[in-house]
């Protein structure tokens, strides 16, 4: 079968032919329908050798949807042909966090050598994929697989980040989305669907700001040195009650802190390496800063339910599997408007 793999430190991903996997006891084999392309993949491929905790080659893709092709011994509750989405942050399944469905915060995954697909375990960017346990599969429920596949990360991650701040997102409040790409343009839609807040979008190009307006941002501001002052002006000097930074670079993190109102949440989602100091006088009073990771299994079901209700429409660019290296090049250059999706059989 064809697969997109990261094979050598510092090298570009390659499309290769590898043996088709088989489902072992308790596992599920999927015939993949679509796989998402994410900045997290680029972050992994940018790591030096001593930072990688898993061996190469690695089949990429931590966003995946497919149909059940075969069931390993002992698997129940699924039928061959079922259309499913893959829940990515795999955990041990037995610790207190996993028992709540919060496998993104599994307490034992690192010690047990459990990795998410595409981020250590063989991923979704292949024609077939083995899922370690049926609990990591969520029914698509009639959703278009190409439009739905980004929801497993680009939908789930912002949903989790917004949900934890809902008590602060009352009518009259403001939420700022920094970076309106794959995750950010979904976050805008989620904010509009889940709250009555004013949404202000920040990005570095007019093209991306146009997408932000299209999907529901009330205001769109260029992300530059004057962005924090612009947000303060738009909010009558108060600032925002929630700032979601999907870039996470030092300049955007500093901007996020500068526009946060008293008692606001600043949530750093992006992998840009920025950090926001917290201390008396460093930020407005009682600002809380966090850096969440992905979301729970329950939350993925909620995101898919929102999509079925028509509340989320992910903008996608599709590529055949042989074009996957080009998709990564375009993503790295900032030329993807929305989310790139790989079609393994095209």
C-alpha cells in the first residue's frame, strides 16, 4: 500500500510503498478515506534526533477517517464498512484520566510508550491503518469524511480550549483568535455556535482575514505591532475575556498577553515556542494562562454533533496521496487557506 512517511531526520516526507497491515487481537483495520495535514507534523519533522522519542520511519497523519475493513479477534460493537473517525490522543485506557475519556491527559502513556497515530505510532496518511482499540473510533454519523477529518484535531483542539472558558464567554464578552488557519478558522465558527461573544480575528494576510470574516468573525485585524492596541480600542479599552493563540510564537504570545482583560483566559495552542510570563504586574489582574492539549473522546463526539447540526464548515484543500509532500510544502510556506486533506486512494 502507499503511505506518506517521515524517514530521515531533516528530510522531506516521502510517498513510499509498505506492506498492508493486519489487525491483531483487539485491534481494528481501517481502509482510510482521508487524512489531515497539520503544523504539528512539521514540528515533529523539525526536531533534532535527540528530541525524537520514537524510531523512524514514521507514517504521518494524526487526523484520520476511514471505513472498517477488518476486525481483530475479540472486537465487538463495530461492523465491516462502518464509517468512523479516529480519536488521536491514545492513552492507557485505565488510569483516572482515561476513565473519564481524557486520554489526551493519560498519566501513563509516556511511561508505557504509547504514542498518537502519526506522532509516534503509524498514522492515517496511508491506504490502510491499524487502530489499537475500538474505543478510539467515533462514528461519522453521515458526515462527509473529507470535511469531517480535520475535526479530529483542528476541530477538537479549539473546541476543548473554548469549552474550558465558557463561564467567561457571556454575552457582551470578547474572544480573540490569533491565527485563522486550520484550527483558527474552526475556532471562530465554534465561538459563534457556542457563545454570544464578539469575535475578533488576527492574522498576517488579508487573504486569511477574509476567510475569518467569511466564517463569522465580527472584526478582523492585521497581526502586527499595533494589534493589541487595536483590540483595546475595539473593546473600549477593556481587552478580551479570552485570547486563543493558534500560532504560539513569541510575538503572538506577547500580543495575547497585552490584549487580555482582567480575569481573562489566555490560551496558547500553537507550537511556535512562545511563553507568557505570569507575575504581579506582568499581565492584567487575575489573567490565567494555559497551554491545553487536544481534547477528550467525549468532546470529539460533541464536535461531530456540531458538524452534523451545520454549525461547523471546515474549508479544505484536497490532495492525492502522491501530492502529500507538496501539501506540506504549501503548509510550511503559509499557502494553505484552511486545512489540507490527503485522499489516500487518489
